[in-house]
C-alpha cells in the first residue's frame, strides 16, 4: 500500500473501505468509493485518522461519523 498521504483513487478506496469496516456499516452502498470525490480526500483521511486513533465509538459517535461521511459524498 502506498502512503495514505497521497490523494490517489486507490488510497481513497482503501480509506472508504476501512471506514466502512471500522464503523460496521451494514449498508455498504453508502460507502461506495465511487460516490466520493478525490477532492475530498483530506477530509476523508482526517476522519480515518481520527477513527484509527479513537478505536471504538459510541452509537452516537458512529452515527455522527456516518452523517459526516454522507455530507462528503458527491
């Protein structure tokens, strides 16, 4: 895996898939990498880093993350 600091389509897809797993998203259709613009990469990377650092989330935090992801979608 190349450095996640690079805004590439591969990294975008990796981050979206990792977020979906960490957030235990059942409806993966909302986590389709095709629905996210590479121009939003830094925002997605920030969410990913925050989630990696935090570890586990409460139900409310998980919902807030999913809400934030939906606002970033195309």
